[in-house]
C-alpha cells in the first residue's frame, strides 16, 4: 500500500530538503544540519569585466544597455530558465543574472513526478547541484512572484509591489495545467500533477488507497495510472478521444498503449468526458457524460496544459499559441526573450511553428537562447526527444509526428516491444518505441538526414537502420501496416 508522505519531506540529492525564504535571501536548510542555513543569493557586486557586445544591425537599433546588457532577469527557474542562466555564465557573460521563481524550492527536475512516486517518498533531483548556483554566481530569488512587465520602462513589478529594472528579460514561465469546468470541480482530493507540492498531496491522498480516477490519457495520466496500479490501487482512466495518446502517437501506436494498460488491469473509458464530480467535502463519485458513475477517492486531472503567457501579455505581446519568438528566442520586443514550454517557435527539425513540451528540448532551447541574449547567436537544432516510463518499460521517441504522417511499424511488434516510424514523402520525421534503444538512436540519424528511405526496409526487423540512411530508396506510400 502507498505510504503516507508529509508534504515537506522531499529528499533532494546533493541539495537541501526544502527551502525557506528569508527576506530577499534564499536560505537552504541542509538535512544534516537543520539549524544551519546557507545563503546562495549573490548580487555579483564585485564583477568588473565587460560582457560580450552585440554586433551589426541590432547594435545600431538598440541603446547601450540593450547592446551591452549588465543585468539580465530570468522569470521561471525552470529547465529552460536554469539552462539559460548557466549557459550565459559559461559563455563568458559576467554581468548580473537573477532567476525569479514563485516556488520557494530549489529548481528541480519535473519528469520524475509522474514516473517515480514510491512507497516512502517522492525524490526530487535538483536541475543543478546547489554549489553550482554559488560557483556560477547566479542570483536566485525564490518564492517571489512577478506580477507584470513594463516594456517601456524595462522593469519587473514584483509581488511585494517593488519594481526591478533589467536590461533584458527571459520568460521561462512554462505552462499551467488546463482545468475542466464541471460541477463539483472544487471538491477536495481533485488535483493536478505539475509540481512537487502536487506530488506530495497526491502521495498523501493515495496512502489511503483507491479508487483513483485519472481524467486524460496523455503521457502523464498513463504514467500515473501505471504507478498507482503497481501499488495495488484500482485505477480508471477517462479519455474523451477514441484511444489513449492518440493525438501524440496516432491510432496504430495508441492501440498498443491501450493493450499495455488493459493487460495490467487499468480500466480505460474512452470517447467520454466528465459531466460532474460528486461528494460532500471530498470527491466520492465521477459522473461521465454517458451517465456512468465511477467511485473515486482521488481524482487527477491531466487534460493538457496552457502556456503561461500572462507576463508576456502584460508587456503588450500577442500570444495566441504561446510567446512567439524568432530562431534565437527573441520576441518582437528586443527587451523580452522566451524559451522552453512557453515559447512558440519554428524548430529546425519540426515542420511548423509550435510549442515543444519536452524536458530535453526545454534545456537545449534555454541554453541556446541564453547564449543569444548575450550576443552569441545560437539555435537549438537537435531532434526533439521524449520518454515515458510505464509498467517497468520505457517508451522513447525522437522527432515530431504530424497527423498526416504515415505510420510504419516494424514486423513482429507487441505492446511491450515495438518500433514505429512516422513518414512523410518517404522521409522519416519521427520514431518511437519500447525496448528498442539502439534502433531508436539509429532512427534519429534518419530523421536528421531527411533522405528518402525504403518503407519495406523500415518494416523489416533485420534491417540495419544505421546503414539504411546511406541508401536512397523509393518512397512507398503505406496506408496500413499489419504484422
């Protein structure tokens, strides 16, 4: 059974257990000496060297502080934000770098929240070791919310109503969970899974057992369902689409995930939505649009996310699909940049402008944008990579599937071992699979090469994918793939 977890008992490898905010200083309480604190906030007052200068047309259009930035603010100590800060410093920038984040915790990796809940604890791993923030002289302002941006004055309005001026601002604000608006949605034990605090609450709720209802059969929902089922909890996943993950992987691969979860006893209700939550104080029942009633002690809503564009909008930017940026991460306002999940951009390996909600891409994009902010034009051109752990298996994918792509499955596939390719005009655009790490690494090369490949060769499990990239074959059109 799931063990109860106190909300503040998150061990963090190499860092502190939790963080407190003392005035404007972030103090980390070390687990070995809970009475001692270490101040890691450093405004870098002693730095005297000049940062790298901007060149060309940009320099002629901007003022001195914009061409030679001395103070850079990063809003969001996320994967993108922390990577940007470290990249700036390691690339020679010696001005002030300040990371703001509403959370009082040291920046931590979020993918494990839905992948590695265990019997006794939710383990957080810091994005960087605590000593790295000190060594790089990164100024952390944790537990501080930014309420608005004034683009004309180039200032940030903090939650304490103070204004702070910076030469450039990076928005790495990520995304927020999308809520569902139905009666009873405010009942207790209905929650999202996005933050460490969410994970702590969920662990505590599930310590009393199930049943658990997961609304949304995306990767996070399926990962959570798998973990809960492995701990003996009855799980039902409710999905408005015809199959789990169908929007991400298409029908053929989605059917494999359906089989995987069905084989492990997860109940999936598809082509249906939630009509109402019922209960006195906490949720007790989930009523579906078909009239079916599901018992529930805990409900987790995972129906997607919305880019956190409030600050960008406060600065006058139009943000229909996210914060639009150019190839190097700059918005239409040269003071404001964006990276990570919140950024809407054209990735070199993706066929359209979009937001890429992958941890690996957020880190790489943040690092590239950080360099561009200090005058080193850089772009993230790596093939997008994602992974998902379910029932002791790891699904890995490279590239970006489009709905019009043709799916090609290697012969002999099963729900727990398969390799799929998404092909357009005879060229591999994406690949994903379980139990095929070597082949997937080779498939990444096919995505990068963008050569026409032989579809029959892709289907053949005896084909050496590393050699396939050197061949130019006919682009057969595959409408349906069978074993």
